[in-house]
C-alpha cells in the first residue's frame, strides 16, 4: 500500500463533476483507492461514496492505493486533486 496527503483546492469541493472525473480516472487502475477525510474512509472508485462524503475546499485528504498499479494510481490521484480536477 502507498499513500499521500493533499488538500482539496476546488472552490466547490468534491462536487459532482470533479468526483466524476476522479472516479473515472481511478477506474483505469487495477487497485483499491481509498480516501481518508474527516475520520471517514471512502471508496474513491464509487461516485456515490465520494458525493456522500461532502468533501469541502481546504479539506486535507489522505489517498491510499493498494494492489497492482498502486504507484501509478497514487501519482495520478494526487495530480488530479492538486490540479483542482478541472475546476480552476
């Protein structure tokens, strides 16, 4: 398992469109992807779980990837979050 911490910078947080982008990209990797935020453990390959987590701007998240392609998935996940998921 590999992990990294980052902050959500989207002004609207992880709303529908950025959540859809994130889930779509993570679905390309053969590993489990989990977000830890505000004491919650979230399956980051499920758009419903991401939306239900109500992740707001400024929230520090830990991204964990475990399995085949974990390093590639983690690098892409951090890149997506740090870029604002297309909202900036």
